[in-house]
C-alpha cells in the first residue's frame, strides 16, 4: 500500500519486513514474537534517532582533548501498557540514556474506547522529547488518548511510533493531533468489524505475553 498520509513515515527496511512477517505468522510463539519485536524496535530507534539534536562538550581521550557529543534533549520513552512494553528494550539498547514513563490504557472490547488505568512519567517530561510507543495503531483511540494525557502534562515535543498502523488510526491522529508525526514499521489495509487490523498480527499484547 502506498503512503498517502502526510503525518505517517513508513520505515522501509528489509530486516523490518522479514520480522513483521514473523509477527504476522499465526504459528509464531511468544518468545520468537518478542525477539522479532525487539529487532524491529532496534531499527525503528536507529531511524527515528537520526533527527535527534546533539550538543558538543570537551572529552579527554587517553591522548588529548577533543570534541564529544551528547543528546541535546532529554528523551522519554512512553510505552502504552501492555503491548508497548515489548518495544522498550529494543529502544533502550539504542538510546540508553532515555527515561521511561508508562501509560496504562485498555480498549473496551465492545465500545473500542480506551480506558486509562495507570499513568507515571518523569517529572520534567514537559521539557523532554517524548517517544510514545505502542505496537498497534488501529482505531487510533488509544494513541489519541495517550497523546491527550501527555499534552495535558505540558508535552509539546512528541512523536508516536508503532509496528503496524491502519489507515483509520493514522487519519484519527491527523484529525486530533496534526502536529504529531507517526513512524511505523508497516502500513496495513483496514480494520475489521471488531477493530482488528487486517492483515495485522492479532492482539499484540496477548501474542507478546502468551495470554491468548
Ligand atoms: C492494543 C494496542 C493498542 C490498542 C490499539 O492494546 O496495544 O494500545 O490496542 O487499538 P486502538 O488504536 O483501536 O485504540 P489493548 O487495548 O488490546 O491492550 P493490551 O496492550 O493490554 O493488550
Ligand atoms: N490491538 C491489537 O493488539 N491488534 C489489533 O489488530 C488492533 C488493536
């Protein structure tokens, strides 16, 4: 599917394609599923962090002084519980200085509306660059609600990253949060009548944690 969305950036990479296939495969067991999520997250983190700003400082090598670099902004990863947890270690491997906040949201399976059950983020999150992380962008209800919570806490430097995005969710984020850029590893076709992404990979939380 071609990308016609102004707010969506598809990370097109052969290793991502291979690992998304592993995730889609219904026979993939949780240990293999988690390993594939981590590999994709590593690549997403590398691609997304290309745009991070650095500042210079003096570093002393064993031989002489030279210019060193550090990330200019504090980075805060915010996984949406539960399934977002599976992506955190892959991001932390690439951005080890990042802090991690958590937002607990669960879709009501009948209304498809997200319900918040947990919120804990670093105090200075309003001055940080925030990477909101959730493997699935389906109706966009959970992501949109999580962005609302973060904006209410003063966050204005924010991107959203996912593994699989549906057009409906991308549209919804654009409608409610046109300032938030989305980075995804796959762009899927549509949602079914139960709000699942097609072709998708099923319920990401259940497949990550073996709760099927
Ligand atoms: C999944 C997923 C997203 C949400 C996406 O979580 O991880 O948070 O659904 O759907 P939406 O775009 O329609 O809101 P779920 O609510 O199943 O909770 P879980 O992570 O605890 O399994
Ligand atoms: N949440 C999931 O985990 N999978 C979907 O396909 C849609 C929402």
